[in-house]
């Protein structure tokens, strides 16, 4: 046998043995979800987003402790009800004021994660910095007053003076927000996947994931696990599963009728479900589990997001429209039994009326 051929054979044999050894030590990885690019019969094909690495790969990730944080205005996700808001629960918070397009669910069982494809909607001109704190989009999981969040935000207070979109994370302990992009129990991934606090490109869509694994709530953006929040933040066994999940846009303002765009400024309507005026969207939402059998996603039919504007935004508001693909559930919100929705809207003008002008302030 030629020497180069013998060398290749030996290398191949060693590689096979090492692969078998690693598989024996770590065990077979859980089955990966397959619904990464479905778009519920929308007229527009969903962006194909690669899944993040399998949970076992986290064993090879280098984590860096990060106790830094940024404090700025933040609405508490627990204030968004899982059912139709009543007159009392729909009242606006006292300054700053918070407005939302939101899809939420109290699942029929406890879950260990939530994911969806998320469109980065805002840009620097979306935010009126004279009166408004931020405009953002995010996913959240929670149990009682304990919450984990990940998303994008246009917020100069958080992003070093820049109003351009940046990725962010945050978590709440017993109803107290621990600050943006850090905290005593947050560890970020070192290297190329250290994305928290980095710029987010307007108009791009990526998978975002919150998933509990091996004593921590892990966060992913696109193909990257970006960091984790240790169970010690809440105490052992306190927050290991979620009973409420949400996907939402949020505006924080000093005014009840802000002059900032929600999402990318296009309203969630059938006309804005495709083409050059496509509204920002959350799509292919999934409930996750990492314990029990089988592993992976719960059935997609178990995802029943209740989609609406919240608080109960007045008729004619630029933020009132939410559009759900799939035909059967398209119409006037609130809506339910869905996994995907388009939402957003242009700002109010100085007179406090909806003028439909994007990036106008």
C-alpha cells in the first residue's frame, strides 16, 4: 500500500474511534426540531434560519462572567395579561408609558423554553429621542415574577448613545429587573458568539431562543448560544420551568401617544405581509423541553398565542393592527391559536393623531 494511502487509512480509523468515544461519553444528542423555516401558509416564504447548536455543544463553550449591567426604562412583561384585558388591567402605567403588540400564552403544561424567528424592526430614525426611551422587540419566558428576556432594542441609554438597533438580554428576580446586558449571574459566551450588546441589522430575521439547560437559562441568537443566567439568580429550584411565554414589541415613552415607530413602522395588515412594506414579524413560535421524553419541541398545535395590542389601544391608533397569516385567524385582534404574526405601526404626530408617516420624528 502506498504510504499516503496507509496514512489516510490510519487517520480515518483514529477519527472514527474518537467519534465513537465521544458519543459513548456524552450520549446521543436529542432530536433537533425540524420546524425552523415554516411560515404557516403565509404569502411570503419565511427566511430560512439555521438552528442553534445542540445542547450538548454547550459543554465546549467558554463562558465569561459578566456582572456589568445598564439600567434604563423597561416594561415588566408580567403586566401583559394572558387573556383579554379588562378595563382595570389595560390601564397604562404611570410614566414612562408602555405600549405593546404582543402574542402570549399560558401553556397547558410547564415548559423549559420558548423560541421564534424574530425580525429586527427598528432603526435609528424609528425612535424620537426627545420624548421616548426605546422601541424594541423580544421574547420572554416567566414563572410568577421571575422572567428571562432576549431581543433587539433601539435605546441610546442602553447602547452607548446610539439609537441604532442592538441585541439585548435581561432578567427579573421576584419582579425586580436586574438591568440590561449583564447581572451578577449572567455569563456571556466568549468569542464570535458574544453578541449581547452588539449591533443588530435592521430587517434581518433570526431565530431567538430561551432554553433552560444544565442549571441555567440559555440564550441563543441565530446559530449562536450567546450566554446563560445561572439558577443561583433565583435560588435552587425556584425558576426551572416557565408557565407563561411572550413575543412582543414595546415602546417606552414619556407620552401616552409616542412619536416613535413600533416594529419597523409598518402596521400589521394583510397588505404589509409581503413586498416592500412587509411589517416586522414573529414566526414559527415553539415551546421547548429538555427533560423527560421525547426531548425537543412540544407539538406545534400546542402553541396558542393570544395576539393583541396592549394596553387596549384606542381605535385609530397607529399600533392597533395585528395580522396573522393562515387565513382562518386573520381579522381584528385580539386573536388566538396562532404561532406567527405581523405587527407594528408608525408614530403619532405632534397633534396626537395617527398620520401613518414612518420615521417622521
